[in-house]
C-alpha cells in the first residue's frame, strides 16, 4: 500500500485462501507479518459480500452497498482494498468508503493484493 504522502506499508499472510462458491468465498487469512497491522484477522471467516450478495455479518445493513464494492465485510470493516479510489488525500471522508486499512487513516494512491 502506498499513501499520497509516499509512505509505503505492507501486510503479508503466510496462509491466504478462499472457500468455494458454495462456501460463498469465505476468507482465511493467517500468519500475518508486516508493518501495516493485521486488519484481515478481523475479516477472517467472513463470506464475500457484494451489493447483489449481502453476505456480511451486519444483520440490517448492506455494507457492500454503502461502501461501494465487494469485500469480506464485518460490521462493516477494518480493511477494504476494494473501496472507491480517491484521486488525492484531502478527498478522503471521515467515514471511509474508499480504499482503507484500519490504523492507517488515509486514502491510498496504490494498493495491490498478490498471491504467490
């Protein structure tokens, strides 16, 4: 992840996987290392949710609808790398709908999720 202030940070998971379509692509992320903070641990064992498949753990609120993208939501999230892209730092709202990683209260210029 890279901020608009040129700060680079990362999170690596030694185990990362998704269940099948029948399991609604439940997330499994374990074995964190890095300097960004382990925010996926809070999303662990959550099903993938989108505006047309509201599989989040919040019983009365469509997180994917409000936060503009699919993710493994949990009340609604601590991390969301599929959020809206803001073109500069100062457009990031106090209630984040953008690309977000809790503990790093900023919008990001660049993020990547990579599998080895």
